[in-house]
C-alpha cells in the first residue's frame, strides 16, 4: 500500500493477516510504501516448506522487496511484535524506527519454548493438540485457584476446543519457533544505535501485559517509550490509530 519514499514493514498477530493493516493506507500512503506480509499458515500465504520458517529467510524476503540501501520502519502487532524484535536484533542497521502494539516477545513464554524447542516438549505439545483434555483441565484448575484469569481461559478454549484450530496452532507455533529475542542484547542495540521504539498496550489486555513493556523501557535513555490506552488486546482499530501512527511519524 502507499507510494511514499519511506518503507514500512508490518507483521500481524496470531490468526490474523496482512489485512489487519489496511487502516494504515489512508493515513500513511503519502509518506510510506507499506508492505504487510502474511506469515506462514496465515492469510493468503501457501506454506509448503515444512514446519520451519527461519528468521534469515524473512530477512532475505525483505531485502528482495526494498531497495538495497533503504532503511525501514517496522510495525508489529501481538505475535508480529516478536517477529519485529527478532529483525531488530538481526539487521539493526536497516531499521530506523520500531512500533510494537500489544507485542509478544517482551517476556519468556516458557510453555512455548518447551513446546517448540525441546524434544520432550515437542512430543508433549503434539500429544496435547491431539488430546487436549488434560491441558484444558489443568488450566481450568489453575483458573479456579487464581493462577490464570478468565480472559486467558476463554482464549485457551477458543483455540483448543476445535480440532482444526488445534492443528493450525501446532503448525503456526512450530514453524515460527526460531523467532526469539535476546532482550538484553536488543536493548543494547536500541541504545547504541539510538533507534526509537514505541510500545502501545491495552490497559485491560490480559494476554499481553503492559508491565513487560515498562520493564523493558527502563534504562533506555528515553529511546523506548510506552503508551497505555483504554482498551484490551485488539488495538488495531481506527480509534487507536493516532497513538500508533505517532510512533512512526514523529
């Protein structure tokens, strides 16, 4: 979308697609050329390369699209935040700004690491996707004793109650398993290269918590800013657009 001189690459959340960023076109089309990519097993991407998409493959795709010496801004929403952080760690010299909206990747998801990066975890994950009743029962028990909140329990049921959704979850998580970030190294890159990073969170989001962003922003010399809006997790909405766009244009 757009025909501006600056480049903006956008990465969507879990279960969504590049269409989530259509609302940017009318606001940013003069300033940016906007590239929104459907990740494996999302949107219109037909993924036939096995259950692994390497970060280096994404870098290759980006460098095939944009001019060789052009810098870019990156916008990542939810799962796309983890993608964006990985790119920042890998190719910081190509990135001028980063905007992360309700981003995954700012804390260690121990379950995802276990499920996708260890032999026993992979087997357990595959078993749970075939027979999810044990996982659901344990999470419901944890909810009753206050370890999880109702929003998270609703989220779990949405993706685990249906066999097709479970199969898709397994493929998506497994394929993107190597997108992980060393946050300490990433913060050093931000500070040393003076790359502005803007984080946007929903005050009532029970999936991605703003406290992870606030912790990440400490000691960044003001380069990492945090905005918390009156909303939940679904922040790619017209009413929140000014806050998101501000991080790209200022």
